[in-house]
């Protein structure tokens, strides 16, 4: 777009000069005004192309300014004619603005009081205490690692959820990793393998999907040798075995051919420029017994680092069967990531993203109750993933049973994502979800890494303020009783396990 802009400007300059020459310069004085306007547009275009704060203006010189003018000068136009503050899918304008402000480290207060649906059917709120406390001003951390783990990991309660290089641009991955390094939190690689952009110093959780990208042999099967080599990297702190994803449960990952560049294909051991559909299921195991044995094998190959599973809950009886097998074999994962059906993705069939899988809230309640029934909750940490963006979403998920939360789209907003909903087209205007080099260049790594760090730091600070208002000094003392809908949550848990679940769900 930048090349097109400057080609257009030069063409208009030449056309104006030709017209002035044809009509003689003195008789075509209007041409001087045209030249002045073109000179001004050229100056603005050069400035937009060189500035590093706004990816839209950097990628779309001059015309990109109209978006910022609309937001800053005429918010009422946005409010009345385009989109209200509480509209927008999957995230409202209010939530997006909150992420932007925290990423930019500017005022994140909210005007004019409550704008949400207070008392509606889906309304959930935090029960505050008249005896508020002041939690310590430090990152709240949770140790991940069961008794089988020899290299436990001290994790922040907010980390970057799985997003592969391929789905996101190289600049986006680098910015996320550098922000994670500065903020001392975890960056999940996604199932696309470990790229050099994941190794900018931040801690990473290496996700292994059904395609075994980065640890596969020529036939696409799991390669223990390749896995051990990469799992031994000092940046790799945890391993996550992806069983299913909330946005497309029961469906393998999708990488459009337009995003499958030679660089990405080399990392994944694939043919470039071909659409990649990961298998819907793993080939290394086919039942609970083999899955537990495979998890034990991964932990051994990784030198005792925490190994967990990620899944979207579908058939609850299958998860109960898995818990029974954990007890039977006396072995289990170090953590379980629960991905809600409302989770995000770069590309998925509409039917899978909208109509398959259990939402995060009931899934968390069920999994926690199941782990407590089999006396596994103290050993296995729960990670919640699915539309986590605000401090309240973190507090709510932890109250429902999670220990930690992962966020994908929240950190995408911190990178500058404008929810253009073009993740699957390779035309992301902000350079976040694209492999178009000219668009990716618009995302300046050093600037966005700082925003990733700011978003994490300011969100954690907001969590401290919330739990303090509820009378807690740490998130590990939160429970379902801290939520307004707490009684309904307990009833839901008792529906699954009426003989074991008490009011301390």
C-alpha cells in the first residue's frame, strides 16, 4: 500500500506539471494549489511511513489517519452511526479500548458509570468485602509441576495463549516474546513449532499438536529425537499436548496456503504454499491408557519439565474416564488447559467455531469438580483460556476453579489488532495476523513489545485491586462464593457429581 501511495503521488505530480505546461504556467494558476496539496500529502505520507506507533498509518499512509480521526475527534459518530461501546463481536469496543489503553500505559478509567447489562441472565459480578485489603505489589505467581516433575515452573497468572508463527507474523511473535521476557510471563508457541522469533529471551510453552510440527518424521509421525532436542532448549519451560481447541474442537488446525511461506514450511517440515490441515486426532495414542503413557514419555524426554494437555470439553464421560486412568496408572499431567468453545483462532469452519464444544464457564466447573472427586486437584494446575481480556475475566475464571489464565486476543489487541476479522485472509491491516511482509513491517517490534509488557503489567495490577476489594491477598484463596452467581455455579457442579461436591466447589 505504501508503494501504491507514492506511485500515485508521483503520477499526480507529473500529471499536474503536464497540464500546467500545456496551458502555460501563468494561465493555470490553479495548478500551484494542486501542487501545494500534493506536497502536503507527500509530507504526511512520508511521516506516516516512518513513524513507529501506529501500524495502520504505517501500512496505509494518509488514508490510515481517517480511522484515528474518527475515534479521537468524533466518537459520537462512532457511537450513533457505526458501533456502540457495548456492541462488537467477539469483543465490544469498550473491552478493546481497555486493552489498547493498558497497552499504551495511559488512563484506563471508564466514563459515565455502568454501561453493561446489570442483572441480565448472563450477569456475573464479584462480591466485594467491606474489609478490603491491599495485596502486595508484585506479580501473582503459581508453581506448575506435579510430584513427577523435576523442573517446576513459577508462572504468572496471566500468560500469552497459543498462537503459531504462521497464524501471526514474525514481527508479532517477536514482539510477544520480548514483552514476555520483560514482564516475566509465559509465551505459548501454538502448534506451529518453535521459530527463531520465539527465542528472543522470553519463557515459552511448546505446544505439540496433532501435526507434531517441529518433532515429526518424514511420514508425519512423532519423532522422539527431534522432540528431545527442542525440549532441552533453556527457553522451553513447559510442554503442552494439544488434544483440541475451543474455536474448532474435534477439527485440526488450519493454515491457509497463502500463509504457508517457505520459512514456515521449513519449520513445520511441510511443502510451502499448500493449505495445511492438521489431523483431528493424535497418532501417538488412541485411548486414555496410551495418552497417559505418552505424557510420561514426553516428561522424561523433556528432562522433567512440566507436561500438560489442552482440550475443549465435549463428552464429559471421556474426561472422567481419563481421570480414572490417571488414578489407575498413578500418573497424570502437570497441568490441564481448558479452552472454552468461545476461544479464538485464525481460521476455522463456522459450524465448529459456533456450534461445537462446552463454553469455558461450565467446563471449568466440571473439570475442577472431576479433579477433586479423584483427589487430583492439588497435583494438577488448571489453566483457563477463552475470551480472557479484562482483570475481571481472570478473577472470575480463577474463582470458578482455574489457577492461571491464558489470553490470545487480549495480547493481540496490545499488538494493535483492530478486530478487522481478516485473520484467515493474509490481509491483516495491522501486520499482526499475516505473512505479507509489507504489512508485517508496519508492526514495529520494539514499540509493540513494550505494549505487550504494559498490557500484562496493568492487567495484573487491576487483578490485585479486584481481589483486594473482595478481601483477598492472593488469587489462590478465591472461590465460587466470591461471585454473585455462586449458588448457580454450585448447583451446576452438583449436577455432575452430586455425591462428592459440597459448597466448597
